[in-house]
C-alpha cells in the first residue's frame, strides 16, 4: 500500500492488512470498539454494549484476560438468543473481544459494516452494499492510526495545561467536539505541525484512540 492509497482508501481491510505487525494491540482493539460504537444505537441488548466497554477497558490496561473471555461469552449468549440483524450485532461485539487484537479488528470490520444495511438477513452480502459503512470505518482507521508513512512527534513545549486538559477530557468523555479548540491551543503553544493541526480541524469522526490525542497523552 502506498501513502496515496492509504489517504484515499474507502475500505479499512487493506489498511489493516498493511498495519499487521506494525500497529499496537491497544490501537487495534480500540479500532474494533470504535466500529461497534458506530452501531451503538442498534445494540439493544445491554450485554453487547457491556462487551464493547470491556474491550475498551482491556485495551487501556484496565481489565484482565478472564474479563475479556467473560465478555466474549456474554456477547455469544446474546447472539444465541436472537437472529438476523441482532445476531450480526452480537457477533460484531464478540469479535471486538477476540484474544488476538488484529483478528478482533478485521472480523469486527465485516460484522459491524453488515449491520446498518440489514445484511444479517441476506444470503450473500455484497461489498457494494456495505460500502458506505466500510468508508466510515476507513475514516476511523486514519483517525486512530494516523498516516503510517509519516512520523509525527510532539514537542514537549506544546503540552501546556490547556492542551493536556482538553486532550484528557476528550479521551475520557469520548466527546471530541473540542478538536478545533485543541488545534488553536496547540498553535498558541507554538505548534506548526500541519499533520496534527489539519487532523484536528478536518471534518469527520474522532474516537478514543485518535492519534493526535494519543500522542498528546503519551499513549501508543
């Protein structure tokens, strides 16, 4: 994959294939969770929502392996009690807590992108139908993994109390509406890094694991 292909990709699967062995387990797990968060409003079974939360907690080192396994069984049980789209939702959540983070990310892509279009009831779901959600997942990939072809470093002088406070609040609350304010705060602190500033200001979804917020908070 080239840099141009990465920036223009509308399907996260080749992006994840390119990142195999390069992305951290944490990032991969958070990407899987972010895909499930996109269908959060469709997760009517609380066990599915809880499974996604466990995936996020485990990614950040706030959970144990047995809790991950318990969450997987919880989502499995939810899936066994439903069918069609509800089944696909449960499987997407179950994949997010798979033992292998890369497999968790790749498998969640398929099941989470099938849900919004009602593909759980189709015998042969086509990528052309799943395309809109795959495109949004590709946006998530760029938000979380950044541009793997360019190294982005943080100057310690940028880490003012305002910058760090904004980044921490967004990460903990999952409310990234202050990204534009963060860009201004970074500029005030002396940052002229276009990669970082443009990412903060570009339209589109930001999620837990956003590479800019992660770098500011010292997360990998």
